[in-house]
C-alpha cells in the first residue's frame, strides 16, 4: 500500500475495497498519525503490531474465502 496523499488518508482507507473493520482502523490510525507528523517509525509500529498483523491476516483470509 503506497501512501501518496497523507491528507486524505482515512477517506481513502474507507474507500479501499475488501478491507474489514479492524484493518481499516489500523490504517486510519496510521494515516491520522502521519498527518500529525509523528515519525514514520512510530506509525509503522501500528502496522507491525500484533493487532495490525492480526487485522491484515484476517483480512487476507477473508478475501481468499470470498473468491
């Protein structure tokens, strides 16, 4: 996922197809903190946290099941 426009982060997250709620929350929080100019390392910590990993893993398996 490439971050091209940080200002519109959460709006873009909500429009991404096939994401479940936990994944959207992790991404929205990451975008929010990028807008608040937190360090990229800090923001990345959400994406690699156990909660973030679980969200992405669940989302991936959900997507696989839907096909």
